């Protein structure tokens, strides 16, 4: 599940043409944590999912679509 979410996060980030640094600044999260999420090495909690969904201007269900 973590790897699938990481792939989804990476696709969304790259689709916006955002760097890890930009997403970190935009979301208020640490860029190292975001890298670990994208590589499936960390598991996102509900709060993290909510913050990321808002960063991409979408709902949590849209964020998790296809996972």
C-alpha cells in the first residue's frame, strides 16, 4: 500500500511539475519525509493525507484514487 501511494504521490507531484522542495514548502511538510513517502518507506497518517490532498487542491478520496 505504501509503495502504491508513493507512486500516486510521485505522479501527482510530477504532473504539477513540482520539486520535492516546492511540495514541502507548499504543504508545510519536510522534504525528506515527502521523499520517503514517495519511495514507499513511510506510511502516511490521515492528517498527512489531508494536508497533501489540500496541497493538490483535491479531496482525500481523489488523492487515494487508484490505490
